[in-house]
């Protein structure tokens, strides 16, 4: 597992409060058997109208292609707990999300994918969204050590749950990889646990 202490790249702004997981990835795409194609679907119902014509959504704009830092507003990722939403953003190319606030389950799901979710004040979020919209080639750095965003001379202070910050900085954010890396210890612990089937006489 890799330690994540800094994410660098250009920003993409999506403005609006209470953007839920169904807007991030429409529910009809939950039937995908794997997550591989989910990068095609972020904000799909807002990116195209009823005639299939592309709208002026930030995820359609050429100047934001290749952006890795998503800047959003309040209560981002609310609604259902579906993991597909952060998976879709990750596979589109997002590597960090900056918001006024997050839905807790969404933030946890992001962390387990190695996506830092950090908060900033309403004023600073507005400043970053304007910067991303008006100067889309600006390079930003989300620094989990100093807990700031750097963009040229600009410094924006960040907030983050310490448990998530520690998991990313220590490289323990991937629970599946953590279990696999400690497979022998897990098996030994499981062997010490009582087996209710054996106790009932159903197995020997």
C-alpha cells in the first residue's frame, strides 16, 4: 500500500450544495458487474440533455480534461452509501476532493479508495472554484502534511478527520490490501475463535 501525503494537479469546480450520489453516478449504472467503466458516468445526466447533446457541465469542458482535484460545496456525496460514486470519480481521474463538508459514508468510501477528502471554508472554496474556472491551467497541491492547498502564492488551510489523514499518511487506507498483507495473522486469529458449527456437532 502506498502512503498518500500530497496530491498535485489541476482543479475542476462543480458548484452546488447537497450533490448526492445519484447525481454523481445515476442509479441505472449500479448494475455494472465491475467498476471498470464507471469513469464514463460521473454526472452523466447533467452532462447531456434529453437529446444526448453535451451541456456546459465542467466535466465536459476541454480545459478541465486531466484535472485531478475536485472542488465542491456543502454536504457533497449525500444520499445513498453506494461505493459506485467515489469509484466513478476515481476512474474519471479525480485523486482528491475539496469541499465545505462531506456526507460521512461518502468520505469513508473515498478514503478506502485512497482519495483524500479535505474541507475548507465557504469563502476559500469559492475562491478555489473561481480560480479553477477562470485559470484552469493553475497547478494545485493538496498537502496532507501541512494541511494546506498551495496554488502559486495562495495558501488555503484545510481540515480533515485525523483518522482518515492518518490512514492515508501511513498507507493503511486500503482495508483489503491490509488484510491480505496480514493473511497469516488473520488466519491464526480465526483459528482461535470458537466454531459454532463444530460446537453444535454439525461438523467435525
